[in-house]
C-alpha cells in the first residue's frame, strides 16, 4: 500500500460525499474555464479586428464609452495620413445591426479606393465601385448565413443591399459581417461626414508604437489602439469581463473552499478515533496533516479535470446558438487550464488547512477515547 | 506459528539501553481538574523480558498506567522511563511510539477501510520507505500470528480473534522491545482468548519481548510471571511467580 493509495481509500469510504464535493468544485472550475475561454476568444477576435486589412493600429475618439460610439469627423483621415511614417489610413464607419440569424452583424463602411489597399481575399464577385448603389461585400460566413450569392439582394438591418462580392477572412467579425461603401452606410446609419474609427498602416521599418504616440499628440481628441488590451481606452467591456473573470475565480475559491472545508471537517471529525490510532502507532502530526491535505488536493485535482472537460463541452454547446456564432470565437489556451488547476489547488489547500491543523492538534489519548 | 522471514526495517535500531525496561517513580495522574486521582504516586520497575499482568477493579488506574507507559498521555507528577527514554523529556515521542512500544487494545482498533495486511503496514510507514518491503514484512507478520490466509480481508470480515491477531501483528511491525496490551482478551470467547494468550506468551518467551498486560481475565494473570494488584491508583501488591 502506498501513501497515496491510503489517501484514495479514505476518499472512497464516503463515496457520495466525495462525489458531491467534487461536483461542487467542478461547477466552480467549469465557470472559470468557460469564462476564460470566452474572454480569451473575445480578445483574440478583437485583436484580429484591430489588425484587419493589414493595419498596425486603429484610431478612435478619445473618451468614447464604447468603440461603436466613437465618432470622428471624416476629414480626420486626411489629417492622420499627413503624419510622418503613415503609409495608409482607412476610415471606417461601423454599424452593428441585425442580419439573418446574426443579431450582431458588423457592417463597416469604407471608401471604395481604400478597399483596394485592404487586400481582401475575394472568393466571388468583385470589389465595390463608385457606381454601385447600395452594394455590399459579404464575409463568407455571412453569405452562408444569408444564403446570398453575388447579385442577390439581402436585408441588413432595415435596408436592402445588393451583394457585389464575397470575401474570406480569418477574423470572425469580418467573416460574419460585411463591407459597404462609406457614403451608402453614412446615409443608412444617418451619420453624415463621420467615421467611427480609422485603420492605420505605417511605412515599412517605422515603429507602430512611435507613430501611434505621435498621432495621439498631433491629432486632438483621439486615442490609438494596437491590440485588445488597449481596448479599455474606449471600451470598458473587456475591463468588466476581466474583472468578472477574477471575481468569479475568487468566488470559486471561497465557495469551493467552504465546501471542501465542510467535507474535510466532517471526514476528520468522523475519523477522530482512527487518527488516534495512527498517532498511537507512531504517525507524526505532520504525516497526519499530509494525509488530510492530500485527500483534499486529490479531490480538487479530480474536480479540476472534470470541471475543465465540462467547461470545454459547455462552451462548445454555447457556440451552437446562432446568435453567438457570428459574434464570439472561442480560444482554448493553456493559461486557462493552468488557472483552473491553480484555483482547484488553492481551493484544496484553503479548504483542508483547518481540518488538517485540527487533526494534528488531537492528542492520541483524546482521539482514542473519542466515541 | 512460523519465524519472521524478514528483518525489521533498517531504521529501527536495536535497544541500546541498560537497566529496567520500565521505571516509574512517584507517578501521579489526575482527571477532571484534579478531582479524580487515577494514579497516586506509583513506583514500579519492570525488567526486560518480564511478563507482567496488571489487575484490579475498574477505575483503579490500570489503563491509565498503561497509557502513560505508551506515551499516549503525560503524568501530572513523577517520572517514567521506558526503554531508556525519559517520557517527560521526549526527544521524539512519535518515534518512541513507532519503534519502542507496541500497543494492543481491548477493541482491536483496526482501520476499517484497510485490509488486514494494510493495517499491519500502517506503523511501517514511519520506518520503511520501500512499499515492497513494507508489504513483505506485513505478510510475514500475519503469517507469524497465524492468519496469513486472511491478509486481504477487511476488519468487518474477520472474527474477534482474527482481528486481535492482526492488532498483535501490527504492534510487532517495528519489532518493539515492549508490548503493552490493554484487555487483549476482553471481548473474546474463552477458546479464542486462550489462543491469543498463547501467542502473546510465546512472543514474550521466544522473542524476549517485555509484556505488560492490563486485564480482568484471571487466565491472563495465571500465565504471567508477575502480577501487580492495583487499587485506588496505587499498586497494593506485587506478586512474582504467583
């Protein structure tokens, strides 16, 4: 018999209680994993968006409550383009609306000339031209969802658009959205002479960070965003999601810890006499403590494995919902699972610390007298 | 009963003390904040290899004396030396309990979730790192006490006599020089009692183990070479070769 074998046997003695505790911790771990997968996926999608069309960063209105609320005068594109080391600037009006089953259809309006520099991967049709009236390019996913082909008419929001081309994109928001002419979208969205953001590409060899800093200083009331982490400059959504993630992890530790502590206290209490026997045959308090801690850790590691698997399954199920498919991409990165295991280990240690300490404080005689 | 085929764990040292196995000087123990005097200035010397029975009415202090000898409890006053250790100034009481003394209780006190052989392995965790050697020695000990065929049975599946034999095997795991037994036949029928006593007696005789047995059982007292009669926390009579 190994020490770990003895620990395992102790856990299996009260199977129902061990399983119920495991389920409780696994639910907490599932939440941590699912939130982590969603948050990381959102950031990855946002990163793809920032760098879409080969851009190095984007420019938005300073102080906007949300990226989609950013409003810049259209002529700011010219002002940014005049800055040193700026290779190209693409102003875009973002319009989030409904289309087919997608409640978050991203329609972006850009100048026709700017489309050429965006290096779109067209799979059908052609780019927009000046004489296209209410023409739209659809991402492959959006075209599938709307059952649209080149030449067909689709309803996006309250307006009808003629499909001019279909493009392929790795970015989820682009693939499940569309691109329209800037003037057409300004008219539909009732936002004349404005853009939401500007995508900036710097000249080869220039530092995007330096150019971004220079733009922030030279152009009044704008901020630059180079990746998802900088979204907080204009969008508190990611900050809130990150904060919720940390809060739920902490909550998982507290709730899971209380559950484990309850189980381990019961277990130690019930085995008081047995602990007395172990002490009477020469087991040290430290060895008894190690046994109790290991029981708790074993339970929590098993819960982490179950919770992580359920977390992956749950997030995959969520993706089956059409409302989510065009908006949310999932990212299963190793750090999510490392965090789940760390949370489980903390739960195990926190929950078992008091029962383990109590077990070591029992005098062999008191424990043997215990009925 | 066969001889043990495997040596005790290497970390268990041979007794290296001289003098008595047990020496009690003025040992006093009270309970309930001094209102109940369980032991009242007990003086006692037990030499190595003796078979001592401690008898007396319930509440006379027999088990309290045994528990103090096993370092399960501490006296309020007086000193106890066991196998060369002053139990009032212990360098390591856990190690003392692991290797210097073997305990057999009235209730066998086996761990119910473990098999017989696993129960015997429990004290070996403190002295033997090798899992294979632990298992081998535990099996040999079960063979030694005559129940090798019940090695994989759990305590609820064993008879009272078998459980007590497992407890004796466990007490012998680290080959202690002193075996302390508290009513080892208290819950056994007479035939089973006789077999357990045969085993304890042969251990004392053949392996030179010092044996102290607290008992109400006159058969046990008859077999002992020395009988201590206790009353009201004192040793009233010390009878040798009764």
